C-alpha cells in the first residue's frame, strides 16, 4: 500500500496537469489542476486556523480582478463561472445539460493551474521548485 502526503499528491496532479496542458489535452488538465488547487487551498485554510493568519486563495484574488471588469465581461459570480465547466466535467450535470459540455477549455485549464500555483505561493511565499512548474510559470508570466 502506498502512502503520500497530500502536498505530494497535489504536486503530482499539478505537474501532470501542466504536461497535459502542454499537450493540448485541456479537459484532463482541468480536472487534475482543480484537484491540486483544492488540496493547496485546504493547506491555506489550515494555515489560517493554526497560525491565525489571513491567507487568501487564488480564486479570491482572481475574483477581485474580475470584479473590476464584471460589467464589461458580463460575469456576475466569478467563482460559479470559474467552476461551472470543471463541475460539468466531473458530474453528469443538470437535466438540461446532460450530453454536451462546452467552454474555453484552454482558458479554464489555465485558470485552475494558475490557481493551484497561486495557492501554494500564498501559503509558502515562493513558487514551487519543480522544473515543469517553473518553466510553465515563465511561459505564462506567473511570478
């Protein structure tokens, strides 16, 4: 039986999501990146409880940026918008949405990969050192 720290699992998911993103397999990248994002988000919440520190998460920072342009973009609830496609990929969906999932899969994958990286950085004050993540950050302008 194998045993992994949740952070190790998050890095496995994140690095695999980046590999899939680079291969243009955006749908699989979304589900893996969002899983890694959730694990890193949870570690931010633990930091809040244990050290009594405020620790934002990547999605909250994105939401604040989107709030500045929500009238222009027509996005009222960014978190719902951001997670809609991810949830449709993981679950069968509502009655009126059983057969097809549509969306800008590349952008959504990028949102969740960036969110996972941001959640890690918000907790540790540094970017992950994994080469594939460092290279991805350089390509996408994440610092």
